C-alpha cells in the first residue's frame, strides 16, 4: 500500500490529503467545507440589493446609502437594480451550466481535492475585489462569472466526493444531507450579514465587505489544510457503479 494511503509519505501525503495525511473515509469534512463555501453568499444577501442600486465606479465606502444617492438614479433606482440583478442572475446561470461538464472532466482527471481547492480560490475573488475597491464595477461581473464558475465546480466535486466515500445503499441519503448543509450555510450567513450591515452599513461599509471577504477565505484554508482526498469505495468502478464482472477469453 502506498505510504500516503496509510498515513505516511511526508509532504506528499500533506499535499494530497491535508493535515490528516490519509484519504477521507467519511463526509463530515466535506459538509463542513460546503457550509463554509456558502457562508459568504449568505452574509452578502441582506445588503446585496443595495449594492445593485449603486452605479459602477461610485465609491461605496464608508456609506452604501450615500453612494446610492450619489448615483443620481432618483426614482429609477428600483428599475435599474432589477435590471442589474436579472442580468447578473441570467449570466451566472449560463456560466454555471457551461462550467458543469468542464468541472466534471477536471474532477475525474485531477481528483476531488484539487478541484475543490481551485473552486474555493475562484469563489473568494469577487468578495476580495469588493473589499479592495469598494466598487461594484468589479464585484458584479466577477460574481456572475468567476464566482458562479467556482460554485459550479464546488457542486460537481462535492457530489463526486460523496459518491467516493459513501456506500451505494446510503448515497441518496448523503446527497439529501448535502442539500441540507447548503441550506444551513445560508441560514447561518444571512442573519450574520444582516447584523453586520445594520452596524456597519451606514458608517463602516468597508469593514462589512472585509467581513465577507474573510468568510470567503475560510473554505480555501479548510480545503487546503483539512479536506483529504477521498478513497473510492471498494468494489465499484470510477463511475460509482458496480464493478463489471471479469469474463475470461
């Protein structure tokens, strides 16, 4: 058995399996990762409509409401924000659909852990752009492209991870729990984001953006350090089905 399969192998095991140094045998680390991945999206939900009401290249720090007034949209704010949100959602959906097959190819070729780490890096870019610039000119297009690409990769790699570590007879149940995990992340993130927006939105909006960016860094750190590459269930082929019987010539 290779060293990194049994807990040895030094830095190679660290790179492949994180601090555990061995393949994953359960789905708890994955569920923790998914919760952390969606947490910043839940945090930004309470004040994302306000971001959509600000014109690009208008500084939103230190007060989002003041930036909205500077945009000079007047009574057209609601119409403008609806148009921006609709365009962002539509383009994000297209990005996610295009990303899916490519993410599946990379997940099979590279493994689950490398794709999850790459996805975590993509997810954090829009939040760091918002925190660094206080401008939605970067956040909106990046969240609809790079961010949605990262989320699509997380979905594909997470389902493949579950198929690797959960026996076939319990796999459907595990997928259900995975969906609950996604909901829990939004339930935790939205009240936190609303609380921070109430405290900082009118006077310290940069700190609000930094909080979201910090939360988006957590899944990258967790996946790089603590999420091991899964070990496929025995007796199954790479597609998760039953191993084909061998017929002698």
